[in-house]
C-alpha cells in the first residue's frame, strides 16, 4: 500500500514495398457494435481478461441525497455514463458499515451497506442494472483486519477467555510499557496497542482502530469464506482483496531489521521481513479462489511488490490463486521513460501470465500530476491512456483519470481528513488529494452534490469535467472513449501478443499487438519535442504492407514505415498486409 514503496508524493525497405494509407479521422466503433461485443465477452468465464475495470471511491462519485458524500444511488445514476465511457466492471472501494476511521477500510459488518452509502437494496439494484448495461460489480474485501468496533473484536477484547479472543493477534508485551517487538504500523508508531482490560497487546498493521485478524485460526478463514459466498449469492462478480500481503505474521515475533533514517511519519525505516509476504498468505488465496471458482468470480489482488517473481506467485503455481494480481510497477516509474516501461512490460510478459496494469488508485497521487509536466498535461494524459489501455492485459482505471482530475492536496493541516495526513503533516499530507469528488459539470460543486462536498473540489474542475469534455471531440474524455472503443472493437488490442519495436529509442515507445492475421502498431512520443522514427516493422511483417490510421492525436503522421509524432503525440495504425 501507499507508504510501502514510497511512490506517493513523487513529483517527482528495399526488399519490401511499404505503402501508407492514412484515414483522416480516428475510427471509433459505434456503441451498438460495442454492445454486441460486450454481450459476446460476457458469456466467457475469463471475461475479466478482456475487460476494463473502473475503480470508484463511493464517497466521492455522486451524491444523490445531498449530504456531501457520494452514495450507491449516485453510482446507479451514472451507469449510462460508465456505459458510454466503455468500461466493463466497476470496483467499489469498501461501502460496508464502518466507523470510517480509514474511510471504509475499517469494516464493522461485512454483510451490509453503510447508511452513508445507502442500503443493501441499493446495492442489489446496482448489480442488476449494471448487469443489464453489461457492467459487473466487484467489491473490496478487507481480509487482514476489521474495525475495532466489529462485534468479533468487541468480544475478543472483552476477556482472555472470550469466544473470539483468538480471532485477533494478542500477545504479552515485553512489559506493560513495551510492546512484544519492534514491528511498526504502516500508518505510524508501533503496530501493537496495549489493551488495559486484558493487559495484553493487540497487533494492527494499519491504524489501532484496525486490529489484525488471526489468520492462523481456521474459524477466521471459515467466516471470511462465508462472507464471500454471501456476496457472490447476491450477484457480485468478484472481489478486490485488500492488503493480501500482510495476512500473516511470524509467530516467533522476531524483530524486523531496521535501516538508517526515518520515514515521513517520523518512524525508523523497517524491512517488513517477519510480518509481510509470508508463504501462508498463498494458502488463503487458494482457498478464496476455490470458493470464487464455484461462483465464476474473479479475484483482484492488492499485490504491492517490486519483485516480478513474487508477482507471478500470486497467480498460483497451478493458476489457483488470483486471476488479477495488480502490477503496480508502472506507478513507481513516475516519469515518461520508454526504457523503464519496456523493461517492466518485458518482465510482466516473461511471467507467461495475464498482466494487470493501472496508473493510479485512491492511495497515490493522481497520474495526471505524476506524469504531467505542467505544460502538456492533457496531451500526456492522452498519451498514458493510449499506452496502458493498448497493452496486453487487463486495465484498471481510477475514477476521474479520464477527465484529467488533478490532486487537490489540503493546504493546511486543519483541513486534512485522512489520519495519516494529520499525523504526518506537512511531510505526509495524506490521501485526500486523490480522493476528491468526481467532476461532472461546470456548476457549483462540479455537479457532485447540492450540499458541501466532504472534500473540496479544485478550480481545475471548470473545463475538466464530464459535461464540458463530452461536448469537445478533442478532450481527454473523448480520447478515452475512442481508445476504449477501439480496444473493444480490435481483437489484436484485446488479446494479441505484444512485440516491442524500436526498442532502443529513448523517447518513443513503440510496439505491435498481433493476433491471428491482425497487427496493430502503437507509437507514443514520450518526449517534449517532435520525433520522427523509422519503425522496425519490416522485421515483423513478411511481404508488403501499409499503415491504416486508427487513432491519433493532431499532428501525428506516417509515411511508409516512418512515423512522425509531435511532442507527446500518439499514433495507432492497423498494419495491413498488401500494397
Ligand atoms: C489498502 C487500501 C488503503 C487502506 C489500507 C488499510 O492498502 O488501499 O486505502 O488504507 O488497505 O485497509
């Protein structure tokens, strides 16, 4: 998760005859064609492979009851938008009853909806109307911990002999003032809190209000598997599994190694050797997958790792763990570097698995800011969309990236809502900035709410919103719609093999997507100056061919096998056999 990898706040032809045929406009298939395609992919059990997922932070998507917080009815009201955008599934971050210390990642009841977001009936309506629109719903399952207000924990802390005592991780301290060992909470301070009622410490990898469940207790696993069955029975298409790398801790409680220096929260820098990535995690994933298979469900994992072998292990040796472990490595590149991206794609491809790419989420600075240079931000956002949405793999979008939403970090500590921002201010401003309300219109509060929004909406919402961008064929939103429609209509983009071309170019990221007898060229200028490249196409094509433009940004042209790209320009073409 966010602080683990420090990615937040980083602003940081002689033999061949080649012909060119250029179409004047980007070709986007009609929605009717898209609908037919959707119906086709829906039937298949690996629908998720060809899907685009869209992450929704429900608190910030659309408010229908006027309390300043988004709700499920709000999401329901936006199904036509999601359909017109061209996504296949939505992942809703936790909307279960919760004291909201970590905005829903502290669950006090796994089988209901928090009143802030609505009712179970609203969720049922979302699932059924989503189904009619060809949009599946996946929920966010917080497995590692519950809220300290969950009845299981209330019972657990009540006495050493309580029924649920062993459902959580309790230990004696070294003494009453010293926790059992040096493990640190990701959110600051010791990972152990002393509980006077029973004179023991309980363990929490995150906030003290998020006590860790004891996954060594089979009753915990049985209860969680039942939770998944209960939701599958209601039509949920799968889960995004929260924090799956920290389910288990070493029972020996060995101190973690400590490195020199301190982190943004003022804590020593620790390597989570004994409380992260324990092999036992995989046993749980296998068990979750067995149940998911009974319901044809998909499991997406929050799998932070910078180790490609570890990422591969999450799929399971026999493809019996996660279908979709998230590859976060793009999000650590944070610069427009074709060599760095090529390296990562090659590594993901070498696993032989189906990759899962994303540019951002609710725990990291928005991609618009991370990749933008302050001058060409919209062009760069288009470039990044054309990039990750044309790679071989499943894509997960984060709400608002399609309209160029920017981070809106709190200006003063008093305004911060995310507790890590309060604790870490000013070095760590928390995650409010990337969680601001969706920008629908130019109107007051960006059309998100009729009341005061729970987080302030930036001035950049004027112009960067669904309504005004829908009117502009040159907008970022129109570009996203065109790329998503193209991905849906072109089998080569959905399932074709990836071949890097011009692989030593420092500025232009170019590759082919090839399926059956269809080949598509993607050329992306990641630099701020015009670049003309002679593509290596002849090495991949036998016989004559010509390029047929599918989608491009203004000023991008091709001639023969050469492509000329303006700063941050995009050019996608079908490589058509024959002269
Ligand atoms: C995950 C979530 C993050 C949350 C944490 C604790 O990393 O993405 O938002 O704070 O888990 O549940």
